[in-house]
């Protein structure tokens, strides 16, 4: 009796093997286009982007996660999203360094032109021009003004002026801290 499934007289037919397509180096448009994008832009999976950019897939995935994207094996990501996630930190660091260099150069130029002075120089000048003379005037006030304030009892006026000077110095110190 012949097998109904066989055309070759009793032998069972072998299932056909289908060859898997070999990578040709070409990009399959169906896999690179997001169906919701109307065909605009390049979209790849994390693995695809890792191969294209020369990174480990874990690195690309982690940087996308750090940028706030949900990672799955089927999700595809637009080129702008991936470049911002992968290179964003490096570009931001480069921009910060460029700005710091530009600021430093500008500061040095302004210092050389005399538009800026160092804090130490200014503190010294302020002390010499204002703080020391005011301190000396305050310290000498009780003995200088005691007879002018109360000629009949200069000791009483000196004591009142001394209290005022000490209180004023205390207030100034508090404000400077």
C-alpha cells in the first residue's frame, strides 16, 4: 500500500530546507523606516545602531536608557535620538570645555587691559583706602569728641562714645561675615 503523502512510491518526502538570507551589507528599508514616520529618517534597533556606530550594544542601550528611552529588542530609534544619547554627553563636555577656555581667555585679556583686578589686590586697596581709616577714626572718636560733647563732664561723654564705637564695630563685623 502506497503512502498517501508520498509521490515516490513509499518513501516519505523530506522537508525542504529554506536558505536563510545572507547579509549583503545593504540595509533593508522595511527595518529602517518607522511605519509612523511616513518614510522620513533612518531608524534602527539598538543592535543596528551599535554596529553602525562601532559601539557595544549594551553601551548604546544604556545611553538610550540614560536619555529616558525605553529599550526593547523590537523598538527602532531615529538617528537624532541615538546620536543625542550616544554622543550628547561628549558634545556637552566639549562645549563646556570650549566655553571655559573662552571665558578664561577673556578674563586674562581683561586683566591685561586693566579692566579686571584680582580679589587680593582689591581687598588690600579697600583695606588701605577705607577700612583702616574708618577704623582709626572710630577708635579716636571718644577721646577726640569727649570734651566737645560734654565740656563739663568729658569722662561721661567718653564712656558713652566708647560704647557706641564698640557696638558699631560689632555690627560692622556681623555684616561682613
